């Protein structure tokens, strides 16, 4: 797997978040996923998908920049800046964060095992 292939998986994952596609997320997210959001809350794969299904959050816009992909034999790290609009429990929010996504290879399958997001303070934007 090379950086370009990981980038394509990332694009597929973000498309599945933006236009909710639970089947795609089920395939791309590992059962042991830990997803730490920019507000400090955390989700497992099960809780993240459940919240997406119930409409607890609806992504309106997702844009990435400053993307750096590092690929190793059985893992890949994707660093980026994430800007998005999301409706969280009925409230519109704008998110500007730095993000680390950890992909791991399980046999021939690559899945996201970890996401760490940190909000960028207004004074650093």
C-alpha cells in the first residue's frame, strides 16, 4: 500500500461521513477504533456509527488541507488540517482542527484504528 492508495481510502471515508454510508464505514473502521473528537469526547466504532445513524451529527462540509501521509509495512499515519461544518444535536458548528488518522493492515484489509483530533485555537488560525 502506498500513500496514494491510503489517500483514496481517506477520501472514501470522508465521503461516507458526509453522505452517511454506514456500510462503507463498517468496512473502513476497525472494531477496536477509538475516535477522539476535537472537543475531547471519544467514540468507539459502535458508538460513532450509532450516533451517525441516529442523526446526532450531520456533516455539511468537510475539507482537508496540509495532508501528510506516512506509510509503513502494517500501518499508515495521516496528518491533516480539517475544516468542517457539522450539525451536532441540532446545533450548527464550525470545526477547525489538526487531525491524526491511524490506519492499520489486518491481513489484506486496511482499516482506521485511531483518530485524534485537536481544535485549533482562534489565535492560531
